C-alpha cells in the first residue's frame, strides 16, 4: 500500500517538479509576451568611455517618451496608445498580445557618469541613450620620464 500512495523516490519527484517550475520562470521572452523585465525591454552595458542603454519600444512616438537622469538614476516613462478599434464599434478581438498603457523603467547608473553629457536617439523602434563617463574617471596612460 505504501508504494501505491507515494512515488518510489519522493525527493526525486520533488526535484523534478522544482526543475519544471524553474524552467517556466527562466524562459526567455518570445513573440507571445513580455519578458522578465517589463516594457520596454532594456539592454544596459558600458565601455570605459560611456554607459549605453537600449530600450526596445517599437511603434512609439519619440515625443511621447520621457527620459530623465537624476542623481545617477535613469528613468524612462511614457504611454503606448491602444492600437485596437474603439469599443463603440462592433469589433471582435481574437488576440490582443501587444502591450498598451503607461510604462516606467528605472535604471541605477554608476557614480562616474557625467549628467551633462547625455544623448538620446530613437531609430527604428530602438531608443539609444548614451551617457558619457567623467574624464577624471577614465583610464589614462601616464608617461614616465
């Protein structure tokens, strides 16, 4: 009777369930939904001269994106309008997977950035923000005499 109520190895079964649950949460973003981070998806990286932020937000009006830099915190905010017809029309929606509504993303930046040397450019649905590092923080070669 003991074998019919419980699997042969209860701990192995628990381990399998834990792996399956972890796979659900570890899946990368796909065409059917938003990834772990929210909207817009961000890539953040840096070089010795700058910090580079890429926000993937196709279909937005660049004027509707609010970019702020305050005390080392970069904030991206805005709103994506709904693309579906108005509700007063007789329309049947079969799928609505595109994000719409207000969004806000916040990124903490390193201490060595120069808040006066920031550029933002929106091209082909990608917002590229480049923040230069302070000249004093950049590596330099010192000539030995």
